[in-house]
């Protein structure tokens, strides 16, 4: 089996290629549509017997002891299952995301916190796991894997799908109205491609998020005198140079400001998630950026200029 999950291709993978038209996909009867979740991508796996349940992040990080509220009990059973349904007895292997109704940063903070603080967070700000695939059945098409998924889990655990009585465009518009991050179109015949950023899965974002490097900060005014804005950078596509893409001063809590200043003053370069509306042309600077948190589940190699290729220019 592969060691990393399958990833979706952005609707516009390069500047030289036109965006994939979501209207074309929704009218072709070739794709299923799922909500793009704003959480931490993980594999949840149980191999049977007395082996422990494992929760593994996208970059291979072991998160098994960070989310006790998910109710993963011995042999796949659960004594405090938040959905009111026991986990399958095992073995099983699910691909999905750990999410919080309070936003991405809650689950992300828990993933990088010490165990004692993570467990306190479980009591104060519980998360849940949403499964959307079964990698153990990688050689089966998407439709067959989804059938297995719905058979093995209670429907409450599954991300909302477009159904027979809801057209794909209605589903997409409902997600937009609800403020969801976006939608992923998955080809019905697609197999599960470990480690691939596959064209069989295409993601369409309502807002645009990129992973950047924090490289310094500027002074501010008033209460923000010591930290006004975070300076952002990306590697160019062959990692031979670092390019400036602007600054972000919005979205920080007081705690975030202290954490960011401490890291930068210590000479560290945090990997951060930034949300923006579009980018300037020329210059490729982020417009209306908002800080969304430190990313503990990706590496600095992910912070490349090609991410800007999927963002509209103005």
C-alpha cells in the first residue's frame, strides 16, 4: 500500500491551462461531488486483534493520542462514540478529515499540541472525524468504494453528498451559501491513487488558500505596535529562490501574535495557512489576505509559487 493519501488537482493547475469548468462536470454524469472539508487530512486505521488504532496525518505524523473524543476504543469498538454508533470491529482503514464546527484552527492546534493540552482541548473544543474513502479498496472504482464506506459507517459519519433528488449545481450553491470552503468533483470510475495529485479528483474553492512561509514581521501601531503584519514568502517552483508575496495582518488572535513573534524572534520560519480573494497582476501579491493558522501537517517543500497559479488575478 502507498504511504501517502490521494490528493485532488486544483481546477486550474497552471497559468497556461484554462480552468476546468465545474458546469461541464456537473452536467456530464461522470463525477460525484463532495464538500471540501476545512480540517486536517488523516488516515484512521485499525488492523485487527490487539493492535492499536492509528491516526496518521498527511505528512506521516502520528496523531493517535491527540483526539481521544473520537471514541476509538479497543478492537475498533467505542465506549464514547460521539455519533451514537460503534466503530466497525475491524480491520478497517478510512481516509477523511478531523474537523471542528469552530473552524480549521481548532483541529490544527490540537494536532501540534502536547498530549496533555490536546486532551484538555478535547474536553473544551471536541472535534469529529468525517470519512470519505477506504484506501484498502484502492483497486475498486470510486462508486464501489463509496458503497463500502456507507455500508461500514453510519450515514451520520459521512460528508454530505449530492443525491438523486438534489442536482450537483444545487448542492454546490448550497455549500457556497453555507460558507463552505469549496467542492471536490470525483470521477465515478477513478481508482485510489496513493500519493498522486490526480486529475480524477478536481477541487473547486470558494475562497483561495495557500501554504506560505513566515519570514519576518513589520511593526504596527497602537496595541499592535510590536507586531503589525507577517511577511510571507514562497519558493519558486524549482526551490532555487524565495519570492515575496506580501504581508498579512488580519486573522490573528492575541495568542497567535505572541506565538508568531516568539517563533520569528527565535529564527524559525513557521509554515502558515493564508486565505485570500485574489492576487495582483503584475506582482503576484496576495489581496485581502487573512491568517488562518500554523500548518503542522505539511512540509516547507509544499510552499511553492505554483500555488498562486490557481488564484484569480486582478
